[in-house]
C-alpha cells in the first residue's frame, strides 16, 4: 500500500528543518566561517526546508544591511560543505548529514508589496465605502 503524496511538508520535515536552522544559526553566530563578507554581515535565517528524504536542506536567508544579497548567498554556498561539517555535533541523531543550500529569502519583499497595496489610497477608499454601507 502506498501513501498518497502531498506538497505539504510532514511534521518530521518541519521538526528537522527547525533543528538545522538552529544549528546553522549557531555556526554563523560563533563566527566559525572564515569569510570577510560573512563575518561582517548580519544574516537572518528565516526558514530551512528539508527534502522528503531529509538529505537536502534549503536555507532561506536574508542578509541585513547589505544591498547585494547575491554576493552573500554566493559566499554562503561556497562554504556550504564546511558549514555542513560543523553541523555534526548538533545534529548527531541524524542518520545522514543533509547537504545545505542557501537561497535568498524574498518573502519580506512580498510582505512589503502587499502592505503597500493595502495602504494605497484606492484600497483605503474601497474599505471606507464598505464601512459606510454597513451602517
């Protein structure tokens, strides 16, 4: 009997993703990666998505205070194997150490666009019209 596949992550994938996120954060906070760009940049890891087999971890990061996110993402991907090796002590319960990939987190940009749309005069006017009709 086969299980139906779904696009939603399993509870296990979410739990392991959070553990990997915490471990990567600790490696970066301790300054274990010797790269000038990474050392002088504050990096926020918003989410880590695990593949269904838990062998690939995709970390969504936002470099704060840096205009060129691509350079920081490229530097992180260059040091991905080293970071993977440093995750071992914190993730020793895992059978396989996941391959780490870094991607730019664009969700904050999407939130800003939605916020700007909701604050636009056209939407405000429509909301005020709905409130006037309710009374």
